[in-house]
C-alpha cells in the first residue's frame, strides 16, 4: 500500500507545481496560523515536503537553523532538491511514519497536506511526539472528512474530532485549531478529475474489499451537481508537546 501511494506521488512530479493551488493556499494559511505561537526554531522537519514549496514558505516566514525535508517520493524530493542550494536544508527520502530523528531533537515538525494518507494517525502522533524536543511544536494541515474527492476516491479521511483526540492521547496539548473549506472551480469534468491526479492525490487508501463502485455516469452526475467544483475541507492544527516521553 505504502509503495503504491509513493508511486502515485512519483508520477505527479512533472505536473505538481502547476496544479498545487490548494496546497499553496493551505501552506500560506498554516504558516500564518503558526506565527503567533513561535517564529524561531533550531531544528525543523518538514514532513511530506513534496516539491519543496512548504520549505520555501517556512524559510521566508520563520527563522530556522536547520531544515530536514522528508518525503518518500524520490522524484518529488529530487525536484525539491534541484530548487535550492541552501546548505541548511537536508533532504531525506523516508517514510515519516517511521522514527527518523533522535528522541527530543526537533523544535518544529511542520507538515502541509500530507497526513491524510496516514491510516494509523495515533501511531504517527506517538512517533512524532517522541522526536519533538521539550516545548517543541507540531504544526500541520490535512484534508478532512467532508471533502468531495472522497466521493470519487472512496478514501476515508480523518475527522477533526479523531485528530484532536489522538493528539491529546499521544502527549500533545492543542494550541490552535480551525477548519476551512476551499472550493476549486474547473472548466469541465475531465479537468476537475485531472486536477486530483496532477498533484498525486489520486492515491487510493481503501482496501480492495470496499464495495460499491461508482460508475462513470454516477460520477458525472455527482460532479455536474457540483458544477465542476471540488470542495476540500482542510484542518489546521498547532499543538505542543505536553510532556517528556
Ligand atoms: C499533497 S503533497 C504536499 C507536498 C508539500 N508539503 C506541499 O505543501 O506542496 C503530499 C506529500 O506527502 C508525501 N507523503 C505522504 N505520505 C508520506 C509518508 N508516509 N512518508 C513520507 N512522505 C509522505 C507525498 O509523497 C507528497 O509529496
């Protein structure tokens, strides 16, 4: 499953930057949401850095001594790497659900629009909390349940309640949280569907037993009802490590 998700993102490398309006908007919002809490950090990790847009925004808005840019898609990571010669950015081709950094070593874990593909969000938060330093901050945005591409993809996105519960259960104290609905408009059905694919988000995380295929006609009906719009519900979360673990 993991390698299939990474493969989907690998295929999007050539089109990602031209089609990532949603991710860009979420990125700007997440940085603004983080700024009132803290703006200077020593060690920062950007999880699911993709083509490096989030690193660029974080560098412009925050003071960071070292940034570890992590992604399991080799081609997206390479694209990010080719955009910069900045020595304080270190690129790591890894699955961020695994423990990558030493315990208590990171001051900020930042992630824009990457956690929605993670099935075991409780395990992820537990792993991240261990890697964060005392008073370290976790700032992330992700797609939530209630987003329209899930009609097409049949993926189950997390609810904000589940995320909030899992943060608390895994040693985080919530500092700020909000949701936003972003609507993207397209000229026709094909463009609407292609927009999902161009950013690698045609990933399917449901298992093969999931029943109830959506036929093309049903799909057209749904999207015509939506007038070639995609409606995304995005959650923004800022939390700090509550205690040592
Ligand atoms: C929608 S893109 C967001 C990219 C970037 N943060 C941005 O704002 O443009 C999601 C990224 O997360 C990466 N990703 C998803 N799950 C991952 C995992 N478990 N480990 C590492 N990277 C992951 C994908 O390869 C992809 O580059």
